[in-house]
C-alpha cells in the first residue's frame, strides 16, 4: 500500500494522514469518478455499495485501503473502526441542477419503491407540487453533516455541522460544473494521476419542461444546500 498524505491548512495541499473516505453524492458524476479512481495506479480502493460492504469493512481491515468510496454519510470512519485521522472528500453540484437530475434518474431508472412512487406523478411539476422525497431537500447538508434521513438532535444545526465537518475533516471538495479543474486538484491531493479518459455523463435534462414555480420550490427546499455549495466553492475552487 502506498503512503498516505498529510493534511495541510491549504486546500489542495496535503501531508501524511489516514484513510481517505470519498462520499459519493448522488448525481455529481460519481459513476465516472468511481471508475477512474478504481483504475488509478497505486491507489488501493474499496467501494461501498450497501450495508453488506460496510459490514465487510467492519469485520476486516479498513485501514489497509488508501480510499473508501461510496454512498455513505459522514461518520463512516467511526462506523467501520477507522481512527479520527481519516480524511473526507466529495464532489458537489449546484443543488437545483443536482435535484432535477436526481429526480429524472429515479423516475427513469430506479425500479425500487422510490422510483415507483415518483412515477405516480404526472411529471416533475406535479411531483414537487404534491409529493416529497428526502433526497430532494438539502441532501448534501444531510450527507456531509452525517444526519442523513433523520432528525438532528436538540441544539444541532445540520448546516453548521456540515460546514464544521468540511472545515475540519475534508481534504478535498470538487465540483461537477468544474470537473476537469477539480480532477486535477484531486490528483494533487492524493498524489496520484486520476485519468477520466472520457466525457462525463452529467445527466443533462432540459429545464424547459420545469415550470418557474417548480424551480422556486426546489430552491426553497435546498436553501441550506445552496449556502453550503457557495461556501465550498469559496474554500476549494
């Protein structure tokens, strides 16, 4: 296994520390990035697809991997028994476009109960006027704070907690809208050349079918995510 890098107070520059945990936020070009990281020479990776993989990490030696990547909440290092020296990473996307892309992905692809429920609506406008789903409302704050689809404890502000986690525990935040620049920064942070090798599938969807009232509703539902996105842009871009 390769030596890990240590953290520096300057974004994009790191020194020696523990295992990297890359939080895959849905619809931020994570599939493309996962493939690239899995093929990065000298980088030992473990991919988390569900609870069974978390259990495998808990029962094994998670510290043997340079990077753990997947759909999980902040706090995974504690769950699998890694030390507080573990460092986090993620890609973000503007919350409005992320939410719209995520909606269409679930509607068109997901064959589980969530996709089935979404398909009961006439279209995206009907859905946001009459239904809800936790991943469409401040999803990035929920993941990065570690709160997830639950209630924050008394006196806990999920947005503030997400900011504190980024400030104290994240070595890197990239942005789908600036994907090539962010990938170059990621390569510097991990000390390995991450080669994407193909265009990113950004899940493009036309906004022309999204009513202005629906856009306003999505913005309303994601005010904390918009604030967090702007904070991360200032810090890491």
